[in-house]
């Protein structure tokens, strides 16, 4: 926007980020990248400590460890649904806020948490029904 008399710009255009916001976002982005690199290095260290050097070794290690347990899968999905609910949480300043999606994902997260707590899902409920 320009002033009527001089035609010179009056400042930042609407919805444009100021310098401190841009710097803060850059700092956060760099911290996330550093965290990901640390986690990648840690994972590489664990893999090399177990003697895994090729994809075939990794597959053999995964097969030896066996399949994931139902409680672990349920806990993982509960964390995912809780994160999705937080992402869609309706609040001021959240452009992704959606009350319908928030309620659905929160319901799924709570249902998963209850099932994990009550004996680890379907198998746990079956055990509970059989007991007198």
C-alpha cells in the first residue's frame, strides 16, 4: 500500500510475517532438523551395535524379534489419534481447527486408551469375559 501523496510504501503488506516471526520459525525448523539427525544417528548406532549392515540383516533381525504385540500397536495408534486430535483442536489462531474432526479423533484416542488399559484390546476383553 502506498501513501496517497508520495506513492511510497507504508510498511509490510497485510498478512506478511515480520522479521522476528521469520527468525523464530527458522530457529524452530533448524531445531527439528537437528533433532531428526540426532535420532537418525542414534538409530544407526543401535543398528550397527546389533550387527546389521544390510537390508537382509535388518529383515532377519525383525523376523527374530517377532511380530508387534497388539498392545503396542494399540498404544501407537492411540498416540497417533491423540496427535491428530490436537492438530484439529478448535482454538483461536489454529487455521486447521475443525470441531468435527477433533471430536472424532479424540473419541478414537480415548477408545484406544481404554482398550489398552482394560487388558490390551480385544484379547484382553475375551479373557475378561471368560473369567467367572
